[in-house]
């Protein structure tokens, strides 16, 4: 069969026209179907809402160690970062003069005790013996007066003799009273004994003060801990009140974290958390929320909270930077959508675009917990619903197509 040459020439034009028509039809179909997007499916699974923040490690208190006197440093046997026990020597100051004053005070105490002992062991017995002798003398004088009064009545002695005897009795009685006062004064309740005891107490107080001043030359750790600061060297002259070392006490460890005030309503004492140090991000440890500051920082809009670490890992150090995830709520088998698919998530009426029969349909939703890029949906969607991300820029009612679409 012979095909006319004119038909052969038009064949290619016809094929080209058909191909162009097919391409055009495809483009029109694609235009009609809308742009292609990747959807996010609604899923159901257990969901934990957390508040994420960063902070630092801190013990509940720090001990600043300073000198109580001016002196020259003669020894610093510890280094920064070293662990110490309560009572360990940290800094020693020159103490020659103070030790000499302490010895003088000890001598003064010994002298005061010796005077008290002398009063009780020597003066008091002598006074008691003197009282006995005075009483004997009084009895003898009184007996002599009585005998001579009888003789005077018989006319054997004169009035002058009786007068002398009366004076002798009065003198003996005065001597008894004087001896009695000496005994009372030297006795346990007497003034001499009280003065001697007061002298002993004064000397002992002076000795205690001297010992305390001498003790100021040795700065010791008040409790177990780690030295996180050292600001003194041998040979320095330090002033009273100057902070020489800072001690981080051993024991309870806390994490101090700043939380954005918008999350304040979610926080409650006793909430559990997972934390990690920035230096050891793979080693996660548990913590518990124990304090929420009642005030908000006006400059940063943050609330300071503190978390206890019951079992602090050995690598944790004072002032280390940490990241904390505080568990504020938990939902079993919650319906979740990607936060990137929610329009107006912070508004009163949030909504999403659900892909229905190749069309973006606006659906109002009621939201619940939010965390980690996901949002809990309480009303408005079902598991498996395909949602169009906000970033796709699709308007409600627009035609869209997707390989992952489920009508």
C-alpha cells in the first residue's frame, strides 16, 4: 500500500498535537487537583507533657569561710576542688603572740585556784581554831566573873576586881564574834570564798577568751564538703571578715531552674523530672520539684524553681549547667496531632485542615496537653485523619493531592 507523501508529512503534526493535548490535559488535571502536599496523620498513643528548661546545680547552701582576725597566713594545706571532712585544717595564721597570751591566762587561772585552795585549806581551818580558842577564853572569863561575884558578896574582893572581870568578859565576847565572822567569811557561803571563786571564774573566762583568739589562727572546715573557691596564699596578710574559701557542703543536691511564667500554671510540688548535665548529655538522672518561687522575675519573665536530686551521680558538680524535663501531666492513649498542623494553637478557636476527597477542609478542634512538638486533641478529629501542615500555605476549600492522602 502506498501512503501519500502529504499524509506522511501531516502524521508527525498530528502526533505532536495529540502529545501536546495529552500534556495540556495532564497539566489541567494537576491544576484542578491542586498542589501536592505531605500530610500528618492523627495518631493515638500514651502522651506525657513536660516543661523543658535549663539551669544549674546548686547545694541548698554554701559555707563562706573567712578570718575573724588580722594575721599572716603561714599554711594552706588544701586545694580548690578538694573534698574535706568537718574539722580539717584549711588555713593557719601566725599565732606566736596569741599562744603566749593563752599561756599567761592559764597561769592566772592556776593562781586564782591556788588562792581559793589556800582560803579553804589554810585560812578557814585557822579561823575555826581561832573561834574555838575565843569561845574557851570567853567561858573562862565568865567563870572567873561568877566566882568573884560570890567572893564580892562575902566581902573578900572589891568592886574594882569585878569591874575588871566584866571588861575581860566583854573583850572575850568581842573576840568570839570577830572569830565567828572570820569563819563565816572564809566558809563556803562567805564573802572571802565568793571573792576567791569570782577571781577563779574571771581567770577562767580570760583563759577561754585567749584560747578562742588563739583558735582564730586555725580555720577549719565546719562540715563535710568540697572546696569550690580558694582566695588565699601563704604569706598574705588577711583582714578580719575577708572570705578566704567557699565550701560546698556534702549531702543534698538541688537543680535551680528558670521556668517561663506561661508554664507556671502547669507546675506543682512533687512533680517528677528527668535531668542531664550538658557535659554528660547521655547520662540522665531523676529529680523532684520541691520549691516554686512565689515571685516572677520582672526582667526575664521567669519563675525560679528548685528540684531535689535524691541520688546525685558522681560527675555532678557545683554550678554545672543542666537541662530538665519536668513531667507536668500524663495521658494514656491520647489522640495526638503534630503541632505544625494546628492553626491558632494559642487562640480561643484553634483549627486544622483535614484532607477530605482531595480538598482541604477546615475543622475546629479542642486541644489539651502540649509537649515535644505534639498536641493532644480532645474534640474534632479521629485517629488516622490526614492533616495538612500550616507551612504548606493551603487555604480552606482548596484542592490538594497527596500520595499519603486518605479520604
